[in-house]
């Protein structure tokens, strides 16, 4: 086999590969002979057909199979010979060689970029830190109260956060329109359940005092027969209710598996601190890798970006539209974010290789125990991890990435910024 590597063009490498004719012909002949005892040919007893007849009927098909296999094997040998780190699958640009002739083909493939990390001591990184305050715990407990709140009738006019039960009739140009009337509709003011004009008209409504309001439907309203039109709604409230928040006592605490209100507060803080630690670690990892990645210039294999875009598309559909057909959504919508992910992944790989890092087994155990602590029966979670090869592999990858991040931070110029708990947990909030 002869291999010639053409001059580099970006990350694409072209391999001109030539396989001697005898290597192809010998395999074709051997397979044809092996077929002799298996194939049935009209006019001959099983296994008695002359090789010449078998060759006449099957030589073309067998040769195609042999050529396909030899091309795959030859490509792998060529990659090893030229010491290429290929990214993605090759594309075959040309194939030549009839029966009795040498097989010649050109395979184009992308390779991983050569990344120079540079002097990490010159890198500037700002990490985030935070803590759970008493006020944060109070707010979380208030959230639990609201999630378990009841409703009680009030006599005053409806206010934001209160629930209004209404009957309404909608008209356009004096005519009742389809879908414009309903009874016993519950609306919590301020949650954006209804169109802005409609909800604005409910503010201050009171049972026994009907109101008439105008509502402008947006131009892009989903019901085309209403888009851009103005409707008049006659609304009557049958009741107004305010939230009836439960007291934070021992009985309330038992709903969350705590024996007392004091223990509930301790549990809430512990859970918040565990989530904060995990989120802070994840965000600082991203900030560190992103800072290093942004300081470097290198090409990224388009095949890796394409694959990651498809993965992101599929994950998005699974999480947001589980009943939808993922293939109907163009993965190019995720390409920009996919390229960023691939870039950061390549940089992490380079840091791991450059620093010769290996996953610390003790830290892997610590990582698994930390995840398990959030469950009622942590021992079972740990056992499940330890018994699943893929989950253990994922855990080692996460720990190795953390070790790489620590390696970067040890060398870089690091400053620390303190942010409130809510800001760190909900950066877009």
C-alpha cells in the first residue's frame, strides 16, 4: 500500500491511497471459492457449479464488497502511518481501479487542531463566590409556604397576587365571537395568564360589580380571526380570593420530612448550600475554560460542530418538546453555541494532556457521594453509580475537568467577585 499526504488546507487532510491489484484480486478469488459450496445455481447440484459460472454471476458484487472493506482498512492504516488525529468520518472524493488494476482513492478528513496554550500565568480570570444568608433561607421557606397555600374569600377589590373567578362574554362589532365566552375562569392577577389588556381590566374588580373592557388582540395572535382586532368584554367576578399562607410550625415541617420547624430551616439551608456549591463550581469552571478559550486562536473541525449541533438539537427537543420529531428542527439553529462548546472541550482536552492529568479516584467517590446526598437513600445511589460503567465514566470525566480547571486557576491571575445567592443561582433572573 502506498500513501501520499497532500499539502494541508486548514484542518482538512487528503490521503491518496493506492492498494496493489493482487491484494484485491486475491481476496475476491478466495471469497468466490468459499461461495462455491454455499450458493445454488440453476442446472447444477448444490456445491457442484463450476467456479467460472460462480465468478460470472458474483464477481462484480464480491469485488464491490472487498473494495469497500479494503478502503476502510487502508484508510485506518494510512491514518496511523501518517500519525493523524482524525476528527469525524472521512469523505471519499475519488475511486479508481477496475478488476485487475490497482485500487486508487482519495479520502479527505478533518484533523484535530494543534492548540498552543501559551503562558497561563498571564491569563486573568474572575471567579464568583457567594453564601446562603438568613434572608435567602427566609425567602425559600416563603416559597414553600406559597406552594402549599390555600385560598380564602375576601370582600375587597381584587389586587395583584389574588385569584379572581370570572364569567365573561366577548364581542367584536357587537357580535359574540367563537371562543370569546367562558364561565368560572380562575385568574391569578400578575401571573400573565391573560392578555395584558384583559388582565389590566380585572384589577380592582369585585363580585357584584360587572365591568366592560376593551381588549386589543396582537397582530401575531395565534387565532388568526382575532389577530389585530379589538374586542369588548363584559366581565363579572363571582369571587375574589387571597392566598392563605400556612404557618411555619412543626406540622408544616412534617410535610417536608422534618420533625420540627427548626429542623426544616436547617434542612432548607443545607440543601441550598449544597446547590450553591455545585452551581458555583459549575459556573466557575465555565468562566475559567471560557477565559482560556477566548485567549486562544485555533480552527475547529466543522464535523465536530455539526455533531454537537445535532446533539444539542436532540436534547432540546427531548426536554422542551418530547412529542415532537427532532429531525424537523434545523440543527444549524444551535451551531453557534455548538461551536463554543466544542472549542471549550478541545481546550480542556489540551490542558489535560499538557498537564498529564488523571482522574483522582478519591475525588470521584466524593463527587458521587455529593450527588447521592440529595436523595432519600444515598447508599443505593452510590451503588447504582458504582455498578454502571457509563455513569462512572461520566463521573471521572467531570472530576478530570475540575482538576484541569484547578490547574488553570493555580497558574492564572485570579480575582474573586462576591455576588448574592439569587444572582449566582439565576444569572438571567
